[in-house]
C-alpha cells in the first residue's frame, strides 16, 4: 500500500494537462457560461423594458437551433434535392453544402455583447472620429409603428462607418441585424460581427442553392419580427450619388408578406452623410473606367498608410476630427398601407409581375432615403465650387450657400446647421475644403483646385438630388485621383 510509483516527467505532465482539462470542462466552463447567461438575461430584461422595438425570441434562440430550423425548412429541403439532381452530386454532399451555407449565414446574437461592448465601442469610435449628430427624426411616425411589427431600416451607403454610426444612434430604439458583405468575413472580425446579430451575404455568388438558403433565412427572420438594417444600393457609392437599388433582399422580405396578417412590415428610411468620408479617395480610384479593383493586400496597405498619417498628425497635435457625421430617420413606410394603395398582394404575383412591383417599391424606398439625406456644410460649400467656376470671397460663398439652402429646403431637404449659425457652418465647410486643398485661397479669394475636381464632385453629389441645378456644372474638370493625399481634417 505504501509503494512508490514512478512516472516519466512527460507522462506526469500529460496527466496534469488532462486533469486541468477536466476541471475546465466540468467546473470552470459551465460556471462561466452560467455567469454570462445571467448577465445576458439581465441585459435583455433591461433593454426590452427600455426599447420601443423589443428583441424578438427568434434572435435569442441558440445558433444551432436556427441552423437546424433552416435546414429543415421545406423550401431548403426541396432546393437541396434539386441541386443534387442538377449537379449529379450525392444527396449527402448537397446537404453538407447547404448546411455550410446555413452556418455561414446564421448569426449568433449576444445581447450582452451588443449593448455592453458593441454600443460602447461604436459610441467611442464614432465620437472620436466625428462630431456625431442626430439631425432630424419623424418621432410621431416612429411612435405610431404598430407594436410587434417587423421593422427594417433602409439606408444609403456612404462609408463602412455607416454600420458603427447607425448602430450607435439607433441603440435607443432597437438592436439591428445587419446584412454584411464578404469584406467582414475575416477572423476574428467575423465572430465578433456575428455575435452582434449580423448575417453575412455573398453579393456575387450565383449559386442557386446558396440563394435559396439565404432567401429562407431572411424570410424566417422577417416573419419572426427581427429588426433588420439593409443597404439597398448593395455597396458603397463610388461617386457620391445614390446608386440604383438591388432588389434581392427586398424581394426575400416581402415575397411572402400577408397584408391581412397579424404582423406588419415597416420600412424606416435612414439618410446618412459625412463632412468627410474615410474612403473617399479609394472609392474614386475604384470608379475610374477600366481600372481593376485592388486586392485585399493593397487595400490593407492604403488603410495602414491612412492610419499612420493620422497618428503622425496626432503626435504633432495637428489632428482634428473629420467634421460632422449626421443621420436622419424618416417617415416609416408600412407595407400594409403600400399594398393597399397599389392594390398588390406579392404572394399572388408571378415572377415577372413580382419583379415589377418590387422594383416600384425599391424606387419608392430609395426616394424616401434620398429625401432624408442630411445636407451638411462640406456638401453645401463643395456644391458652390462645383457649380460656379469663378473665384469667390468668403462673403460671396456664404451668400451662394444661403441660396442653395433655400432651394434645398424648398425641395424638402433637411439642412443641418451647426450651432444654428449659418455663417459658422459655411466657415467650417470652407475650412475643411481648404485644409484638404480641394479649395485654394489666394488673396482672400477662394477657387476650386482643378486637381481635386473629382473629390469636390463626390461631396457635392451627396446632395445633388436635393438641389436641382439651374445651370450646367461647367466649372471643374473631373480629374482622376492619382494617390491618397495627406490625411488632414478641419476642426468643426
């Protein structure tokens, strides 16, 4: 009984590791899970009492449950069988492929991460880079949304900062489920974004099986009342103008909508604008005809260069925030009311008829989004120099901006005036453009820099639909942007 057993050092080490793994598996991991679950439940209880739009049970289900539910959906089962027949692949291979798509798409929402970590990060990042403002909101229309409705925020897409900015400003209303493109499918960003409730989509994948799986997930989430946020343009605006809507996700949401059903579907138009878009020069480079899109490594290099220049400015105490970032929330569009006004039931339409009706709805929604895009100082001042070719004094610029503001407001545009002082607004916009050398100042006169014509047009284009031109814009040549300039921003 008292005999000594000798073990090699390596074997003793293995036994210690196994014992530690057992302790973690049986004691530590369950305890951590219990702790996180309790914190999450407290957060859910708090936010559901506070938020006008509650978090639906569908989002709280375990991810594996949602994947299994999606895989057992009759439409997905049928699509999987069709895929096996058309490709000649074994059925189990087709099922595995569909399950891979399902796991790629389905999010893993965590309320604690969203409202404690995600909100805090979004708030700090947005306010560190911009002077963030909620410009205008149709509070009466938002308050009138019927309880239990599925709410979808429909937005223009100016920058990748849109995700951060809108999530921060909408956090007092709802927890958003974004449709996120392939750019975010990198480790560890992918796991973090999925835990925030976002679902990934492949915008250029023409695989019919993938499209069916995505369609059914979007339809399931919509039917369950999940609050979503989509960019109908399908990507960032390359020249500053609103792009025509892509109708795929919109079609998935409304294809099975029942106008007489218990749950309404409500689209909330959201307009976003910036005094400076972080990706402006890169977007203009991508817009050049015949130019090949740069790879991920080149994009990363430009991003790191941009960050490095801004860090250098910070080190010399010369860095300033990138002006104003503003968001407007427009009047909600009820699908019950829209279907009644257009005598439409999407469930009864064939493919061609449905496509026409979805296109009409998409046009209406994009018009509503364009109507609430904020008119900001830089956009106004840039419009002056794009439309007027001659050099102007600061007083003349202010007079011309005042005319543009009157015309924008006459067309229903929402003008954001910092400090409610138009003189200050023009000064801020002019300062930003001169610091970035988009506008040159000589002997008290300001004129557009011909080498930055493309960039000036980019910012003027963001509000061009709100201020119809009374004369052809002949002032500035559309000069190609050769390379990113120094990262300089005006204080605002």
